[in-house]
């Protein structure tokens, strides 16, 4: 047992913790990161899951990582290379038809199903991009925070609200109405107003159920759709890509950038408690008994884990504790990594081609997705699940032996409390669902790692398997994330901050919460 002194203690070496550490250290502060596992990265890691086969264990694809974070941390110099998918998405159907989405392809593919839908597509994309542009402007700014203490305390928040309001006010009436629709409506209602054919709506509606234990007809699911389209790859807005070496390549590059700035990263250092004195956070105590004291403590953990397990309840206001107890966190996600002896051959498009670099979506309609959610709520999992499959080894031959491949399966819906006893049954079902569209796929699986919601919670701290650290609903977004009055990353315990996905702007591998939390800490510690 030892006691050390630093300026800032960061709990958790996930990507947001590393981003926060980088900005704090670059400003001249001494920073110590305490990571529970033997590898940094949180849910953005690359690990061997079968002899000779590596893959992104949890998060699995790149788009939302903020360009400013990439540039400031100089991640390319530290080894990060991101390549774009050759095709964005591939939607195979039971009747042998299919949809391909990607640059220069989508409109012609949609026209195979509906000339009217193809005609409307450019306007749909334009209007969605207008709202996504507003969202991008809000990502690296803390939202207006409810303030107490009179007009002097409220003034900075009023100015912040004014800046954001001016950006929204710059929209025309149509844009403002679209903004309201995309924050409040269901994705199904939004898409039904644009398109006629089921496969077309399914192609775009899938984003609304990603990591979201909900139907595409659940109010608010249109925002989840929007949340997945504000990203970019190598300057191309809305694109999705693959990090060579897997998602761990992102966090390894971030760790290298941090070390270059003098950050100390301690692995195998699980935190047992946040140290408080006179009601203020002053450090952390590891499970091994080591004490790291600091002027500030920044948590990259899920907010429920932070306050349920690490912070003394006696120093937390009762109302905050009550609301944190009701903080909604739970996903229908079932995550699989597969080692394949060969590439799949889809009935709809059997020859190997660019479609195998895409996000392969098995969910032919919004009604199918709606039923999947309803069945999971009733029975624990859906008999007809939603599956997105990526085969990153088609773009990155470092992940598998020559001639072999790895696949990521991101599956919905299962109940967030799915019992471990059902894991392998559900895993078999997911493989059979793909095999239905690509006969022989099941026989090609030579190894697998199946992670249900409870596994994701145990391994990565994702409560209820929630990849966003809390649901992206109106009562848990922007000024209300994680709790109204604490949207500025400052928690109700002085000296304690939140930099993970439970803070604005929410989940995904963005780096934005880490960036924004660092600004709050630097301001409070008198640094620029």
C-alpha cells in the first residue's frame, strides 16, 4: 500500500478517460489514470477471442470519433489508420432481393423498390444532414446547465443557451420542425412520412434500435437514429469505417498520446472508493489499498456504478441519489465475435464482393424490428432477432490467419437481464439467423465469443449492457444528462467530475465527453 499525489485522478482508462487525461496533461497538469483491466480502452479494445483470431470485442466500427479529438491527439502519428467501408450497408431479403447503400449507389438501389422513394431520397438526406449539422455544433460544447444562486450564477448558462439557440435559430422553419421531430418522434413515424417500401425504411430505421432497447415506433427513437448519423470518416460526413487493428487501435493511439504528455496510466488498478474529506472528492483508493490523492477526481465510469459503488452516500444530496437510482440504463444488445473458416455466401448476392465490407443488416422491415422488441420483452429474447454483421477482416488482414476471417455480430433484442443460462441458446439463434440468409455460414464458424447484457456489464461496466451508459431519451439528454443541474460534468460532490458516455453528448466512441469534461476541470483549476 502506498500514497501518491497528483493533480487529477481519472477513474477508468476507456477512450473518454484517455481523451480527458490528454487535454488535462497538455495544459500542464499531472494526471494519473486508474484502469481496472490489464488493458486500456474500456469497450473500445481489440482482443484475441480464439487462437489466431483478434477482433474488436465490444464497440466495433468507427464514425462518431470527433475530428478535433483526432487532430489534437495526433492519432495518425500514433498509429491510427481508419479505412472506409467500400459499401455502407447491405440488406439481404428472404425473396432474394437486396439493398446496397453507399456513395453513388443508394438512390439506384432504392429505385429497384420504389421510384417515388428514390426520388425523395436526396431531400431526405439533405434535411437529415441539416439537423445533424446542428448536432455536430453542440457536441463539443456543454449544454446549458440549470444553475442556482441568482442571476450571476445563471449568466454563463444563459450565454451558453444563447449560443446554442442562435445555431438552431439559423435554421429555416422547415429545419426547426425537423429538429423537433427528430428529438421527439419515433423513427418509424419519421420514416413512414418519407418512404413507402419496407426495405427502404428498414435500411435507415436500423440505426434507431442500435443499442436501444426499444421499437422503432417508440417515441424518441428518431433521436437515436440521428445520433448515429452525425459522424464522419476521413472528412466524409455520415460515413462509417474500420480502424486497422480493430477498435483497440484507437485507444492504444490515445494511450500513446497521453504518455507522450506525461500521463501516468496504471493498469490492473480497480478503484474501491472515491476518497472524500469534508464533503469534497480528494482522491481514490484502489482495491489493493493504494491511495492516489488529487485536486480533482474525474470518472469515466457509468454514473450508476460511480454513485452506487464508489462514492459515500453520505456526501451525495438525497434528491440526486434518488434520481440516479431511477437513471434508465439497459440495452437489448447481444454481442458476438466469430472466427470463420471462409467468407459467407448470401443467397441474395452469393459471390464475394464489396457488400461483404458493409454493415450487413438482417431486419427486413420496421414491423420486424417492432416484433423483435415485443418478443424480447415478453420472452427474454426475440425468435426473429435483428442482426448487424460486419466482417472487418475483409478490410484488415491483421485480424485472422490467411484465408480465414472474423465477424462482429451486433444483435437485438434480448432482455437487459437475460440470464447467463440462456447465452448459448441465444448465440445459436443469432448464427442460425445469418445462416438463413447465407447457407453454410453456421458450418464456417470455428470459434465464438458471445456476450449478453450481463457479460457486457461485468466485463466493461455497461450497466444492463447499455452501450450508451444510459438511455438516450429526452429526460436523459443534453441539459438533463445525467441529471438536470449537472450537465456541466460537475457532479454534486465538489471536486468530482464525469467524463464518460453518461455525460453529454452521450454514447458512442466520440471522445466528446472526455474533451468537454477536461474543459470544466481546467476552468475550475485555473488552467486554460
